[in-house]
């Protein structure tokens, strides 16, 4: 049965308009993105098959171009469209932060940093630079690969903060394993950066470790 033959209240688009996007399942949201199905399958049927094939919504969204485009019902145009949607989401979160103090919206900070770092397949160490009213100046990825005491250079962080006129900053890095528990090396690096930045009167407000659907805050644990 085609979606057009379903009762109006069960069609994904009509359901979204009447009840809001949160009321839809992953398959229904994906069906709206797909717009059409394939021969013998509605868009919702196809969406369910794709979610099963990729192992869920997140693995599908984060699939590389070759794997994504090889799937039935997808392709290069859909890949480009999805990347644009994801970037719009990241920019929306950034714009939300820029309107006020980062300290007034800690959840927005977490969401923004998760959107920037969670999908990375290697560790990325970054800084969210803030002005003297704790408004966002910029987000800057700095170091890549396994993060340890030898791969994060305080002088580069200090140089960047001074160049951008930052009065404070929030450190962040991801754990590709998905586990957000900070390591001993994470704590050592953080203390080195706190000490180095204090010499030029720049405060480290927090260090967030981004995992899979969770994050850990040094400030909340009393480590900063």
C-alpha cells in the first residue's frame, strides 16, 4: 500500500504537521527525507530497511560517501542533501550560542560541542573561545589523533587565545570509543592548560569530554 493510501493521521508528513517532529519515529523522519520509495516499497518501508542495514539512524547519518551512496534509494544527491542538513544543524546551534553567554546555556554548549565532535573517528581536541562576557568568538579544532601529554601544546592554545582576543575558553575533545569518562592524561593536559592560560589572565571555564550520547564536564566534577 502506498503512503498516499494510508489514513491521513498516519502519514509521516501529516503526522509531523499535526503533532510535531518529535512524534515521528526514526523511520518516519527518514521517509520524509527520502520523499519517495522504490518499486514495491513505500518510503517508510525503505527507511526501515535502511535503518536495519546501517544499524540505526546515527550510523546511517555518519556513513562515508561510498557506503551511503551504495545503498538502495540513496545516492550522491541524497548524500549532499544530508550533509547540508547536518551543517545547517551545526550552524543553528552555533548561532544559538552566539546570542548570549555560554554560561547561561550549558546545555546548548554541550549540544554544540557534541554536534561538532561526536562523529569524528579520531580524537579531536578543540577550544570554544569566549569574550569577556562569555559570548562565543569561535570554535577552533587544534589537535588530532590520540590526545596525550605529548600531542597537546599549551603554547599553541595560548597563542590562539591571545590572537583571537579571548578572555576565557572551554576545552573539549571526543572519545571515539563512545565512553566519556576522562582519563588520567585528560586531567594532566587540562591542568597544564589551566596553568599556562592563567599566566596571561585567560580562564578555562570547563573541559568537556564528548562520548556517544553523553559527555563529562570537569567543572561539574570540581576539577576546574
